C-alpha cells in the first residue's frame, strides 16, 4: 500500500471493524531520539477505536483483533502502538 502508515492503518481498521469512532494519532515526534525512533516520523502511534465488533470481547482479545487486522504494521513497521478499543457505550 502506498501513502503514510497512518492512512494505511485507518483504512485497514475501517475495513475490518466499521468503527463508530476511530482516531489514529502519530505520536512519533514525542519520541524523537528515543528507542525505536527510526527517523521515519512514523514509529509511534496511538489508536482509539469504538466498534460493535468488540462487544463481549476482553481487552486482550480486542488488541489481538486489531493487531491481526493491521498485519505486519505492529512490531515490524511501527515500533510502538497504544490501543484503546471500546464497544459502543463503554467508557474506559
């Protein structure tokens, strides 16, 4: 896929989960010079996602679902990924 990793993640998550709410935030600038900063400007991200797909699932299952949807991005193309995955109506 061409374009930014952020856009790629947004597209993959939208396709997989049809979220009611989705935020993918590039936090890389806050980690400049830290471990995992590869200089690309796309090494650290935060995700907040709300989807019906997470109803009845625990936190670990939700994170596994997101990592599976993102393929090789977590851990290979992105150093750090913070995830908040919610079912509709949940407040964390």
